[in-house]
C-alpha cells in the first residue's frame, strides 16, 4: 500500500501539473496570433507608380506592412530603408531596388508604436544621392487571439440594449406627441435617425411577441414612418419621395446652420441615405403587412433608377429642389446595390437588375481600382480623394462578394483594408486633443480611455464608433462563413465580446463610442449593432447545431 506521505506527494505533483497546464496559453489562440502576425507582412493593395495609385497618403497607422509613394531618384541603383522605433529607439533597415517597396522584411520586428522612416537613394557604387522620402507612422497591433469573454450572451446583450433605448425620453416623446422631440438634436438628420428608429422599434417588437411592449413598439414604428413619409419630397420634384437628409424643427432651428453655404443646409440631400429609409419601410411592411410602407419603399427605388447617372452611380450630394449636384463627388453606391438586391430577391421586384449591375460596374471600375473609399457621412463635407477614407462601403462590397461566392480574393483584401486602417485590437495610438474643459465627454476623446477592441469610423472622425464595430462583426462573419478561416470568426467574437464589456460599463446601453465616458448618443449606433449581435448569436447557434 502507498503510505500517506507518498500519497500527499503524488497529489501535490498532480496539482502542480494541472496548474502548469492551465497557465499555458491556449494553443488555438497562439496559432491564430501566429497567423495574424505572419499575415501582417502582406501589404494591402500596394501602389505602383504609373499602374495603381497609392491610397494611403493620408493614413497614419497600419496593421499590415505598408509601402509609400516616395520619389524616384535619378541614377539610384538601390534604396536604403532606415526605420527607427520611438518605442525602443532601435533602428531597422533593408535595401530595395525601388523607393516604394513594402516594409515586409522588417515589419514583424518593429514594436507596436510610432516609428520614423527615411528612404535614401544610392548609386550602384554606394554614393548617397539624397532623400527619396520620409515620414512618421504608427505600427498598429495585429490580432492576438480572442479578446475578453462575453459579459452576457450576445442575444441577451442586444435585447437589453434595445430595452434601454425604448425607455429614452426622446423615443417616448413620439408616442405622446406624435412628432420628434425638439430637444434631441440628432433628429435633425431624419432619414438616418428616423429610419434607424423604425428598424429598432420593429426589431424590439419581434423580440416581445404578443405583449404590450410589442404593441407600443409597433405604434412607435408607425408614427415615425408616417412622419417620415409626410416630410418627404413631393411627387414631381427632382428627388421625389426621398426623405430629407437634413430637416429643421421648432426648438433647434437656431442651433442648426441653415445657410446655403453649409453642406448641411435643408435643401441639400445626401443620396445614399434614401436607401436607409427604404429598408426601414420594408422592415415595417414585413411586420405590419401594410401596403403603404411597401409602396413607399418602391417609390424610393424608382427615384434611384430615375436619377442614376450614365456612369452607373449617383452624385453624392444633390440639391433636392433643382436636382443639381452640390459637390463633384460621386457616391460609392454599395447601399443602393444592397437595397436593390433586397427588393429583387425578397420581394421579386423585377426591374432593378439593370440598375444594380450598372452600379456594381461603377464600383469595380473605380474604388476597387483606386481604393479611394471616401467616407459618406452626412455631417462631414465631401472630401478630396483619399483625404477621408472610411471602411463602410468597402465592407458592404466585401459582404456582397462573399454572399454571392464571387471574387473572394478581392473580398478578403477589402476586409484587410478595413482592419488595417480602422480596427484597433489593442494599444491605440495616442491622439492629442486640446481639451476645452475637463469634463467626462472631453475625456472620452482621449485614446487612453477607449475600450478595445474597437473600430474607428473615418479619418475625419477618428473615434471608436459602435455602428462601425457592428459592421466589422458582420463582415468578419461573412468572411468566415464563405472561407471557413477560423481567424475571421475569432475576430468577430472579439468585437462582439467588446460590445458586452462596453455595455456593462454603460449600465446596459450600447453607447455610441467605445469609451469609459458618456458622450453624445446617436440612437442608430444602438440599433444596427443590436441587430448584428442577434444575428451573430443565431449564426453561432447554427454552427453548434451542425457540430452535433
């Protein structure tokens, strides 16, 4: 028989072994981290002088090894790339025959943080010909395995966020006053905000079948939709049936610049947003089966068809009274493509295929080639090429390609572009904000107070926005669903987990910004992410059922 001392010794050995096993990193996460690190050396749509443009002239940070449009020096036989990290003061270098090589040879050696680069030209014999280019950039952290654990199941998290939204005074105001609350300034963007509220109310009603809450949510959706239809452009006008992008209400007219010089004046219309209203009407029609909402959605589609340009797209900004563009920018029409597809596939609308294909041709011939993924946000002016990159339209195209099982290599490159420029897994770069006052909303602008993983909206508004995070979950899921690559699923889970962490800090709400502090609350940044989180929960449930 084993004596007691020996038994205790053996038990101690077993305990130590178990503890050591538990302390080891998860092998799957280590492998995902290794994959992400290796993939970070592959550039995203690198530019080549005379062949493909450099899209990153205004970029400041990169997850994937970049290349830069530095000058070619006459007589240079090679170029010396010299980098110095501001994190550890170490220097890194390599040589290449061109001044626009990617930084792949040294990229994984450079620590996360700012670095300075100089590229010098040399004769074949080694004589220094001068500087080809220089710059200061941020090496952003690559994916390092699943972040966080969910505080709540994803579907329960979404339901709680919608419940909190339905309790807001400016949401209840619709029920009691039959009009928008003048104290909620974001209602000045009716197509965006009213459309989102319709979708949110219908979604919430479906979560609470046969209850008083469902009936109230239905009533809310109907009131908002009827109001949006009422204030839409009249029949016979250049943008007939389109709801306004900007609209004034008593109580905040004085606070909203109505000058014709302001791009947000009431006559200006940002064309892609009409699709948001159309989708909201379709959601309400699906729930109520009231024909007037389907008819409103069809009328918007017909105006899109009527105003489509010969090139296949639309002007981004148009005067609703004259029908003339107010900026030269052409819209990236992925939201129109998505809207037309929904009408064609789900409602058997027959006359949209031609418009869809023409819009798709324009996208493939333009931003797919140039990688000028201009931001399309109603509160930011139309910008010069590459000045204000965003990820929304790139993600919408990627999702379209994944769902249609076509051009998967392009779809994956679009996902990498969105991640490279806008996803923060950890260690966000420091941003300097001149604080007007030391209050909580101002502190939220500081990157040290952001909750990661998070997703930035656009160059011109470099903030971690909830809707942007929801779009990336959706995009990563579709990438996984099509390719089966586990790293996409892990990335989607990481951002979904982050939603639940942020939600706990904000007493059950999905705040607009992934930060510790309360800031402005855009209700659409609760609604779209809630739908994504519910869908993602269903997707994961289906995966579990398949594994059984």
